[in-house]
């Protein structure tokens, strides 16, 4: 189950991804997620500033999809709110940006990759931090 705390990743989802393609697959997916979502957040901000509702919807939709793929449930939920509201729910936009800071910053990326690697090294070790 996806935790509802900032920066939370659904560890069961990560485990399923690992089972599908191994640790290297998950690390590559994580790297692509961080890179693409960083760009999409910037696009979302630019679209908000320009009053480009379609641009907001496109960027939020992309973030929603990527977050769902990696198991960042709260980020996915917030991106969906932004997408459905066309960026008019400023609270959702702010919450989404805060959530992204928790998920996308370097320490979260390192923590996520460390958790994934540790679980592979010793399955009896907890996978949560």
C-alpha cells in the first residue's frame, strides 16, 4: 500500500518492478523518472505562469503516469488533481511541488536506490526506512 507521507514510495510496487526486471531495471527506471519529472515540473510551472491550461494538463498527466509507474502514489494523486482541475487548484499544485521535492531530491533518490539494493542483498532486512 502506498504510504501517504511526503516522498513516500510504494515499496510493494518497487518489489514488483524488481521482480519484473531486476535491480538494474529499477535503477534505470528511477533515473528516467527523476529526469523526466524534473522537466515536467518545470513545464508545469511555465504553463501555469503563461496561463496555458492545456500545457498544465499535459504536464500533470505526464507526471501522474510516471509517478504511478514508479510507485510514488501521493505524487500521482496530486498530479491527477492538478490535471483534472487544469491547474486551477493552486493548493494541489503547491502540494504536488512539495511532494516532488520529497520524492525527487537527491537524498530521496539515494534512499530509494539504497533501499532497493539492500533488499536484494539480504531479503530478511527491512525494506523501509
